[in-house]
């Protein structure tokens, strides 16, 4: 309902076709279907895990995770399928995101690339993300954080629930507008899934 009110209000204030097209694109984006596709480009402390773990890598990764390191960077690309069931294009210029895993806020940031999905089409939205495992352990249960990381690297035994909140922005001329609400996307991974 808030999306419709925002759309009508901005259209009434401007009467501008460009604004209508931009707002339609963001409105259509909010009505798209989002689904987990894959994780790629995975690394932990600079160790490339994109091709999966070998028997030699598992002890190294576990030693890093169980050690006393003050920083354990983890980077990856989260690929989301975005399916547009609308009759018009769904688009944004940039978006803010909040990523939570098992009710733990893991990272926030900005995706500063334009993205669009034509009517009736599906595209993959690749989001390069990262967080510091050691920092998460400081403010959360170590066991809970390690379960999340083990799910990322494919050796977890209890599935994790991921919540991605997306807040798109769009431009009309030189003016940037940001959606007042987040678009939620949720999925589970790991734990043998």
C-alpha cells in the first residue's frame, strides 16, 4: 500500500513521463519474484573456495575459524534470480541492502550498478558481498557464526536462513529517489540442502 501511495503522490507532484517510467520500473521491481540461484567467488581469509573444498583445505579452513585471528574476511557473490511477471520493465539505478543470516545482521551496503529485467523475463542479479567472521563472533554466538560459515563452504549440518532486504533507488534527470520500503527476499541453504 505504501508503494502505491508513493507512486501516486510523486506522479501527481511531477506529471512527468520520465518520473512515471522510473517509478513504474521500481514498482515492477517490488512485484518481481526473487529466488536464490547460487553463491560464487567464495573466499575465506584469501583462500579461494569457489571450486569447493578439497580434503587438504578442510583442516586449513577449520584452523582459521577456530583460531584467534582478529580478522577473518569472507567474500562471495550472491546470485539472485529476478523474474519479472509484470507487463513493463522492472529497473533500478542502485540499491541499498541488508543481509541477515539466522536472525544475525551480517552486512549492509550499496549495489551501485543499474539493473533491469524486461517484462516476462528473468535475469540474475549478482551482488558482491563480504563480511568479517571475527567481527561477527565478537557480538554473536561463536557456534552460530561458525554454523553459518560452514554452510557457506558446504560442510554445515544445520541449514541457515538468509534474509536479504533490498531498497532500490532510481534517477529522474539529476534527482535520485529511494524507495521508502525494503523488498524482502528469504531462502535457506546448507545443512545438506
